[in-house]
């Protein structure tokens, strides 16, 4: 607590400090002085009482966090409460939550002029995480919490309920990372957020359940052991998927295409009639992708934490995310944005799979927005006052019918569509977007005989083992090349260097380009996919049968 000089009613400057030596001996007496006007008559009716405290907190901007100072200023006068520093509605409403929580926790709430400043003032603050630091700041300013090094070394976050209990808040992993980077020793936060914050090593995590517990801890009246987790054991715990590639009956050709896509990080488009199993196959792509590394898990967790999508029992995302938005989604929902920018589905699919079912039913303008994240592996959202970048490194899996009626090429049903109708339907997917999808695979309807049989395919873990071997080959190949981690990321320079063909392979590819009516843009895509197929065979040279298989995965480049 800091007592500042004030002015008398006549304008005379008073440089007086109220100290224990001149009458204030206990915290309770200081609180009474702060709350009741008649007490001031013991000293002077002309003294203007000013109290000030500062508590460290943090807020998330994008998926990163910045440090926020919560300054509480209290002075004599008619009851008044103001929050400044670009607060949103949730921050402004903290007035009622904090007032009720302080009173219901057994503390005195000053009926004075209160000003809460969230600095720096030019950054918009949002959310309810400032409830706890504001309440602690009020208690510290009125002397109900002692001034101690803890108030300077520990940052605080948490939403208060009206009875003084603490509720979890979003973005804790990003906040804890920022606090560690800025030299803070610890963080005081709700118990439900403790595991997520403990992921950041070197930061002491103090979980509390109520405002009263927080006050007792800061006053040294209660000891709290820092919360810790064994990060390695926690991360290496067995991951579990609810689906498995073994469940898929038939569709061996589709499964092979998914294995190639997962091995090289290639985007894939599946074409087939309704009910052929396209969605079933897509949902199992994460099960055959390599397991998340620690770095990937932390990046993915940050995005999900900011959006409040982490379950209470889960402090770290340990499986590849799978996002499947509906085709009626808005551009802000898919890419991110809004009045207050938030990550979209492409960022929530970071290091995982973004599945777009009924691909041709999405608005063309929304699909075109995918071109930047597919190219740059990130999304940049610009506003008049701020520009934010979100990570968006995902594998795109799309599914669509081969024609408007859905039965082109189906032996069980007759297609009623004319060639112009088919062409118009497929033209909803623009050439530049299609150019970023390496594999087009046809998924025919499953025959009745195959449906009757028990599943006979491989399990996801067996396919994943081959995928990981192919990825390891690519990691070694692209070591030292910035931004290239798998075959799908290769630029023209790397394609020329690592995708050289022998005479037989060149003759086969030339035949495909000229006789099958494939477009020129398919050339590099075939080379990249051929390189991945060769890696799956652990073969350094791209052979003719590798090219032949890659050509089969370009069905949309053939003449209709």
C-alpha cells in the first residue's frame, strides 16, 4: 500500500504520510480509515486519501501473450468505479464480480473512487482473467494484503465467481510462456489451469481455489507447494484414437492413396458417389500420421487453449487434430478473423487434418481464401490497429461427388448429368486451388460382398510405422533447407534436385502428359508424389512403377 500526498480543501499542498507511528497500527485500522469518512476526523478533515497498488497479469494477442500491469487507484470521494485501458465488455463487467467476490470472501470493499488501469493502454484487453488481479489489487491498496515481494514476482489470472471461487481461463500456456520469458518467478491461477501452466519449465505454478486462499498465500498465512508435472511421462503417455483404419472394409486403393498422402504431407481430394466411405477414410488420416513431437504439441495446444477447447483433464494436445467444418461456414470461421481476431478452422487444424466434405458446395470465395495458408502454412489477419498471424500447417483432405448427381462412373446407378453440367460442377474448384492438391483419388462404392466380410485390412499403427520411416528419409534429405520438411513442401529447385527420372520414367510421364490430356501443372505434382512413393519403398531412385502410380492419382487432370 502506498499513501500519496494530497491537497486540502483550500488548495494547500499537504505532504503528510499516515504511518503506524502516527496512529495506524493494524491492517484492519487501515481498512477502516479507507472505508469510513468519519475516521479521517482523527487527523484532518482536509486530507485527501489516495491509495495505489500494481499487480502483474497477462493477456493473449493472437496466440502469443503480453504482460499487463493492473493498476488500482483508490481515493476519497463518492463511490465510483472505472476501468480504463481499452477493456472489452467482459473486463468492464468484472466490477460486479469483483465487488461481490471481495465481500463474500470476508474482506472489506471500499466505497470510494476506484480507477482500474490496464497498461499498456493501447492494447485491447478481453476476457475475465483480470478478475483476480483486480481483486488482489483492491485488497493490496486497502492494506488487506500486505506489500511483499510476491506481489512483484508473481503474475495473477483467474475469473471470479460471486462467492469468491476461481474459474479457469483461456490461453494459459501462451501466458505462462510469456511470463517465463519476461523473468517472472511464478503465476497464481485457478486450480483447473495448473497442469497447463506447469508445462512451462522454470515457472512456479501456485494453484488456488478461492480469493481468500490467494490472499492468505500472499500474506504468508498459508503455504502452497508449486504444482509440477513430469512433462516427459505426460507427453509419452499412450495416445488413443477412437477410430482405426482396420475398420474400413474394402477401399484398398483409397487406403493406399491416404498412406502416400500421409507419408509426403500431400493434400488429397477424394471423389466418389454418396456413401462410398470418403468421410470414413478421412477421419482415419490422423491415425496414420506420425505422432506429434513435443514442439508440435506445444504449438497445437496454444491454439486450442486460446479458443478454450482444452478439456479440464487435458493440459496438452497429444493427438493430431481433425477439423471438419460444414460447407456453410463463414470466411472468418474458416480462416480466422472477426471484430476481435480469433483463430479459424485452418489454425485449429494446425499439425493435423482439415477435412472439407462436399468440397464443391463451399462458396468459391471462401475456398479461394485457402490458397494463402496452403502456400505459407500461416494466416495473416490485418486490421486497422493490429496485424496478427496464426499458424496453419495442416494436411488438407477434401471429398466431393464426381458430378452433380453423384453417380458418374458408378456401376450401380446411371449418371443423368451432361458433360457441360459435369464441367460446370467441377469448375467450382479453381485451377490455382486444385494446383495445391497433389493427389486426386477415386473412391468407388463398396460392393455388397465386401460389406458382408469381416475387416481384413491393416491397422493404423502398422501403416503409421511405414509413414514414419518415409518421413525420416525426408527429414534427412531436407536437413538444412529452411521451410521444407516433407516432399509436399518442395519448391521447383528441390524438385529438380531430388526428383530426377531415368529414361523409362521420363517416357512414361511424357506419355501421360500428352495422351491423357493432363495439364502442365500436374507435372511437378506427379514428381513429388513419385518421390514419396519411392521413399515408401526405401528406394533412392524414382522408377517407372513409382511414376505410374503417381499418375493414377491425378484423375481430375484428365479430360472429362
